[in-house]
């Protein structure tokens, strides 16, 4: 295996985990503002949904860091990312061009992140992972 085949999956997992863990901290520290935004999108039970989203991002992020059940963690984060993007960044409903462009940028960024998560789902966590060390049973 080449250096990049060994290191790239680890670095990729760490960067994705950083995104989700940092986001969970941001949403948690801006709890009321995030709930207000969720309510404006007519989502049911915003506090419960936000708590679940934060918990999911933390569990998924830890899964990616250690490469422990990484495929399941990445699949969970993929489903969350796509769902949250469609519900919270519905740029196609926004009339103002500037606001629509801003939401589109967030939406497309999230789709790129979802693509990275699908790579983990399809290819596994890589050599530097608990999944790999455990004989590939979860990888």
C-alpha cells in the first residue's frame, strides 16, 4: 500500500469528524437561536430534534475518529446531512437572490460532505481504524 492509501482515509475521517463535532458544539452553544431557526422552518418539536441531531453528530464524529463501526457512523451522518440540508437549506423556496445563493452554498457544501461520507460507507475506514484492527468485521 502506498503512503496515500494508508494516510488519506485517516485524514479524511478526521476532517469529517472535526466538521460534525465542531457543528455539534456550535448548535449546542447557540441552542435558542438554532431552535428558533428550526421553528421558522416549521419542524416539529425543535428542542427534541436538535438534541437528537447533536447526539447523532457526536456519536458519528467519534465513530469516524476511531474508525469504530465507521461505515454505520458514516451512513448515519450521511442520512442526517441530506435530511437536514433538505429541511433547513431549502434554497429553492427562497425568493431573495442573495439569501437563496447563501443557502445554496450551504446546501451544496453539505452534499459534498455527504459524498465524502458515502466513500467511507463504500470503502470502509481504512488501515488506521479499529474496524481494520478487529479483522475487518465491521469495516
